[in-house]
C-alpha cells in the first residue's frame, strides 16, 4: 500500500466508525525493510448514547498484505 491508499482507507474507515459511535484515538503502522506497510494498528474508543459514556479502549490489528 502506498501513502495515498492508506489515507483513503483511514478516511473511509473513520467516517464509518464515527457513524457507529467509535472514535479513533491513534493509528500506528509497522513497515518492512523496504518501507512497505505491513500492519496497521488502531486504538479507538466506543461511546454509548447514554451520556456519551466511554467503553474500554480497544486495539485492533489490521494485517494487510
């Protein structure tokens, strides 16, 4: 993936997540020795409608080949 593909992916993901009450806090990448992105890590919080309470922070590991 190149940087423009990653930016497009994150923008689309963020829009869908926010519609579901999930808010991204941090995104981290790991790269191989050539600089290609190997993994994308996303830290997020899910907010409920009741008083905008937060659920526990989650982290996902998106393995993209």
